[in-house]
C-alpha cells in the first residue's frame, strides 16, 4: 500500500518557530518556509509513523507542499514485501531529475527498508540527503539541517528505540478518528517476517500515557480510535500484566465522547477469553476483529513458527461469534510458503470456508533476505503460487459477497468519512464505515440534511457487493446525528482557508487526526 500523507496548511507562525525550515525568497527579499511531502509505503504502523514525521517537520517550521514539487520529500518505507526495494528505488529514480532541476530540494528515506538497507540506499541513490531508521524518527529535522549545512548525505540508524514515537509531535490526517500506538516491536519469531529484526523487541507504553493520548484526541473532536501494535494482545508483557490489554479496552469504555474503539493486530496464540469478554462488554469497542490466519495448514503454521493450529484459530472465532454475533472478522493469509503442498493449500481453503471472513488481505509469499524462511527448501515456482492465489481470492470473494448479502435490510450506523467511492460523481453517494468496519456507500434523500465527515447516519442496507454495501434510503428511513467530530471537521476546513468555522466568530484551532482508508483486500 502506498499513501501520501496529506496535511492542512498551517496557520501563521512566529519567525523563530519557522527559522529552521525557511529558505530565501527572492520575490519577497526575505525568507519563506520550506515545504514537505511524506510518501508512505506499508502498514498502519508506517502510516502512524508518517504522521509523526509530518509533526516533526511542521514543528521545525516546514509546511505541507501545495503542488507536486516539495522542498523536502520523505519516503517512509516498508520491507515486508519483495517488491519494496523496487518501489523505493523506482520512486527515487523518478525524483533524481526533479531534484537536479530544483536546487535546495532534499530527499530523505526512513522506515523499515532504511533500517535494513542502510548504506545501500546511499550507494544506489547518492542524491538522497538523509537516511534514518525505525528507532529514530525524531531525528529527521536535524538530519535534514545537517545535510543542508554540511552539503553531504546524513546516515543515522539506531539499533534500539530512541524515544517512544508517541511522545513526538504529530500531524494527523483526519479530525474524526486517530491511530494510537500502545506498543512497538514484536517478541514473536515468525519465520517469514522481518519486522522484529527491524523494529526490535516489544516495548509497551504505560496505560496512563495511552489513555491520556486518547483523551487528547477526543478533546480535539475525534470519536474513533484504533489501538496499534505489532501484537496488541501481548500488550503488558513488559510490565508483567497478562490482562493489560483487556483492561485497556475496558478503560477506553469510560472515556466520555469516545464512540468507537478498534485495534489491530492481535496474534491467535496470545488471544485470551478476557479480551473477548472486554470486547463484548465494552459498548464502544466495535464488533469487528482482524485475526491473522496466515495458513490453514498445521504443518505450514509450524514451519512459520506460528504457535497455534487451525483448531485453535477456529475456536477463537467461534467464541467471538458466540459473544458478539454480528462481529465482522477479517484476516491475513500467505499463499505459497516454502514447502506448501496442494494438501496444505487445500487445508487453507477449508479453514477460509469455515471462517466466513468478511474480508481477507491475501498475499503471495515474498522471500525476504534475513528471514529464516528465505533459506528454507521447497521455494515454490511463481506460476504455482499465482494459481493458488487466484483460487483463494475467488473463494474469499464469494464468501465476502455472501456475508455482505446477509446485511440486506439491516439498519446500520455509518460514520461518514472524507473519502468517497470511485463512482461518487456518478452516483452522488457519500461513503462511511459501519460499526463492523464494512464500507457503506449511501445517498442522502432529497430534502434531508447532508452530513459532514465525522457525523453519523443510520440507514438501511439496500444493495450488497463483495467489497461494499449500498444504502439508498427514503427520507423516512434516513437519520442524521451531527457529532463533535463533524464540528471538528468544520473547524479544520475553516482553518485550512483562514475562514471562520460555521457557527463561530473566528477560525477554531484545527487538528488533523489519522485514520486513512485501507483497501479491503490487498492483492
């Protein structure tokens, strides 16, 4: 997944705040702030890290780029998939002539691939100005300053966490919902995964710090948060509380104004009944669960060092559905792991059929140097992996369509998002997410008030497809609840153009909180 983090233009800043990010402006005979753009590849953790990078740059006086060319372009990279390297170097190659034509432009590379490749990036792309890793996101502005001052590239890769990322300034992407990291790193040793090597052992935040950040988001208008971690349900291992995650979920339930709580991603081996109980008994924890399967074959799970088996996985799903009947469950699946036989693959198809996933992120196995799986015998031919992948996605597409058809006639509450569907101009429908995270495109009946992003509408589902639902309500069937998040959206839009927010005498103080849209299935 590639996502460019957009940011709203900042308001006026004092000259001392902007000094580090300014550059000469011949037209004005003075200084103007340097512009930036952050380009993100990878998972939700990377998206959240990019919000920190944007916050650090704006704290140093940079402002978001208005057009295609920015003074500073930052790549926040992923190293999970095999094509990550090609994607980065391809983009760097495209920017080389752009930089040559724009003196003073700088390029920085951070994230997992930077942590892994280090000096290789500067060898392959000597026009890069700064390279930093997953453990020192906060060093970005200083590295850019040093590169500009010394007129040479800066490389800084730390082997352990410098400061917990959530203590850094943040420029969030949405006013109505936000990511909140509860931990970084991972203590698991899955043989296909390079993340532990790049992000280190798990480090847990104190519960009070997490709840304080959530409260700050709610105070700024957010009504939804997603708790983030490489393995959220192992949260508390560092301070010795095995039920810390379920306690955290329950604590979220006591935060006034917080209407929706989600989390990603848990690990089946550590997923305990107290978490299921907390989900079922905490009203603002949403009826949605992302539970990575990876494979339905017990022998492949063993080779992956996934410390659960298919019966354990299916048992978790059964317990969740017993306590939360309308829960929508999604998953991750890898096709073509080394040594996977046709029998192994059929076992995956069988578990998928039984699991009835609302959606699945399906991946073809990607050989990553530095992972144990890269050296395993039985690496499969591309054609075999592709054929199995197509069979799996066809099965999951059918199941997703069947599960979505069960939603027909249901009344659902949808939180309106700023993103619209591809056919929005043609259909005139708005988009949002139901409580179970299903994507809903809906129309506003003639004569009914239109919602803002962050507002909530209640509608009846009238159509269903594999990857979305549709609601075309009558005036009587349409219900709108304006929210604090919608008010925050109005304020943020007023701030972006310097106009007073509706119902206020002056522009309110806007803040941008991050909840970017994710694809329902990555291919």
